[in-house]
């Protein structure tokens, strides 16, 4: 039975068999930054910018996924050769690892890792090291499959009153947003280190932080972009892909 599944594709855990799709050349792999937060996610917009037909793009985002779970899913997709002709993989994960860390230790964001007396320093360092290791492993697997891995940094939270589903309250206050951004800064440092160590291509969405935060309409909530925000992110992806192809 295992041989049959390997020949056809693999199960997603719900009994559906994934069959190879030879038309796909771009795979967007990630968490809810990649899929499900708006009616038009960044891969939809990126495809249009690049002038690619719909069948050449696959959106493999999964809501709430961590780098550990994503690593296993990535292995499954590559081992079963679901996208045999994919040349570009767009990887955007790590945010949920940090969200879970905050939810477990400081769900109201009363503390900042910038605080001199921050009590979770060792735990955070361990978590960030694990994130970096998982991203490095993902990049190594992709490079071993002879595809080009593009790895994105995360955008910063807008430091204003905003809806925020991960918090136990309905909204995020400006001071909480500042504390959240201290985590995002550290996460992005680790993403950049992983990209550098594995010789991947960095999609530095974080450098568009000022442009994104200048307009509340760029955000759907505290940790998701709107369609308008996804247009900005897609532009960063497109510029990076074009520059690396020259």
C-alpha cells in the first residue's frame, strides 16, 4: 500500500491523495501569511506581477503551521514529487513558533525581550535557535531537490490599536505592539542567519515595514496583511525573483 501511495502522491491526513502536478513551476509554502487571511493572498498577486498563468503556481500555505510541522510537510511534498517541475519555492514560516512562545509565557504581552529583567531569555534563545535550525533544514532539503529557495522575513506589527486574534483580549495596544515587534526583530535576525548559512535567497519583506505601517489599510489584523498589504509583500517577492534571475 505504501508503494502505491508513493507512486500516486501522498495523503494530506484526510484521505485525499496528492497526484503529481507537472504544470507547477512556483510553490508558495508557508503559514497564514501565504494562505487564507484574505480573498487575495500574496501568491495570487505575485503570479499576476510575474505574468504567469494560474496553473504554474501552487499555494501550499497552511494556517497556524510552525517550522517544525512545516519541515515534515515539506519533506513529504518533495519525497513524493508532487511538483516534479517546480523550480522556485517561496518559504515563509517562523511566525507561529513565536506566537506560540508568547501565548505560553506572556499572552498579554506585558513584557519585552528588550527588558533587562526579561525572565524568558534562555527559553527565547532556545526557541529562536530551533526556528533557525528548522529553516536551515528546509533550505537544505530544497537545495538538495535542485530548486531555488526564497525565504521571507516577517513584517512588523503596526504600533496602534488593532484587532489581534492571538491575544486573549480583542485588541492589541500600541505598547503591546512595540513588545511584539521586539520578537519579530529577533525572528528576522534568525531568518537572515539561516538564509546566509545555507546560501538561499532572502526576500526581505521587513524592509518594507515603514511603507506597510504607514497605512492601517495594509493590515487585516495585528498579524495578517490585507489585500493591499499583500500587494506590497508580493512586490518585494517579485523584485527579488527578478533580480536573482538577471
